[in-house]
C-alpha cells in the first residue's frame, strides 16, 4: 500500500515504509539515509524529504547501545588565519560541551594554511582512529587520494568554512560565498558613482570558496556597476607577508585606485600597507569577517564595511551535523549555506558581542 503524498502517518515510519512510498528498494533508502555511495543526489533528496514527511526516526537507543566506546572526532583546520579559525574551533568546542548522552573526544590538528599540508596532517594524525572528521578542505587535487580511502571505509567527513564539491563528503557548512562577493560589489557600486578602478585581494583561487566569492563579485560588478573597472585578482595565499606586499605593489601600480575588496579574513596586513602609504581612508575598503583588531577600522570609517562569515556558527553547526549522523546514521542536508552579515559603522554595535561570544543564535540559512 502506497502512502498518499499528503498523508500524515500516525506512527513512526521505518525504512520499509519510505521505500514503499517512493516505490524504490529498501537498499536504496538505506544507502540514501546513511550517505553511502551508489545513490544520486536527486534520489537522496527524495528519500530525505519522504523520511521527514513520514516522521521517520532511527532507533537511536539501539544505535547508542552499539557505541560501546567514546566517539573520537578529528578536526583539521589551518593555522593561518588564526583570527578566523580560532573562532571555528571555539564553535566546535562549545557544541561538544553541550552534547549529552554520547561521550565525545575532540582531537584538533593544524596545517600551515588553507591549501597547504592538509593531507600530510591527516596521514600523520592516523585518521583511521577517528569516527568522523571535520576539515576545512583546500587543495582538492592533493586531498583526492586520501578522500577515496575515507569513502571506501565509509568515514563521515564534514567540510567547514569552504566546500570542495569534487571530493566525497557527508555535508558542508559555509557562508554563501557567491552571495558574499555579490554583496561586496553591490555596496561598492552604490557608494561610488563615478568611473573607478576596483581591486580584489583573495587567498588561493584553487580553493572553491575563494573562487566563488570572486565569481560573485565580478558578476555583480559587471551587471550592477559597469562604471567600475575590475583589475585582475591578486592571490595572497592567506600569507600576511604576501598580503602586505601585494597591497603595496597594488597602490604603486594603480595610485588612482578607487576601491578594494579583501575577500578573506587576511585583511590586517592589507590595511597596514594602505595606512603606511597614506591610502587608508582614500580607497574605499570592504573586508571579510569581524575580529577585535578590525573593529577600530570600522569605527573610524577607514573600512566601509565587512562581510561577517560567522565562524563560530560554522564550527558549531559542523559538529552538530557530524554527531547527529554518528548517533542516528541519518544523513544531514548535504550543502548548508549561512547568510553573510553586512557589518557597517552604523550597526557595528549589534555585532560586537558576536566577536567574543556565541554567534549561532542569529543563524540564518
């Protein structure tokens, strides 16, 4: 007997009921719910929607009885930029501290910067020991072989702060990076009415998040503000020294620069370079994220706006997704994008507490 699409089941459905409602095999439903290979994205979405509709609940008690050991979660995040990634770590720790009923050991590991040293850190940590992994993925080509091993052993992985669509993962949680770039361009176009040169300083464009921000920025600028001319993007590879030198070179080559969008949290060395060369306050600057050292620049108007990426909320959500999956084996939504927040001098006071405290209460997807 098939369930009508508008039927409200009076009991908790199981895998068999979901399979019957969709007219697919029990094996396909099981693979979709447990994020295993061999199921298309569209089928997986259909299964998850039907599971929700039919009030499907896994037998968590039975699952927990099988967990006769503490869960061990490996977290792999860059050392650079600490101002940003330390907040991600804090979000993960906060979520772990509130976890009840399941014992979890968090093991943090670092690699130099996004796109450099991830695979070496994972191998050195002995990834086989972990029940699940949270990672900021950078170099997809380098990570490909080890992620094939993860997939072969059904090791659940959550991506945080940037996605890497070519790699197998259980889910990803980031800000909406295309929207972030588009918002930055829209703001510049509304403030600058005359023709002007616009530059961007980013991280490493091999990394999906950086590329998406640039695409959003370029598309929005071309569509909404054709009077603004976009210079070739500058990659600073999350290096403070590279970012400082790139900013110095930029204003030497383009002393008539009108605006600058720094699309990573690596903005302080850029601001220092502009200040030392007398350009801070003359060039309209939009930065990314929010941390104590950036606050004075927004307060005095030398940074026009910053797009807050909500690192604490990203870390907290990544941990919650992973633990929920390990406890229930029900896969989360594969791609989650948090709405970026626009921080201006006029509304800065609303965000000050988020720099130091939990920012997940304002989570909006």
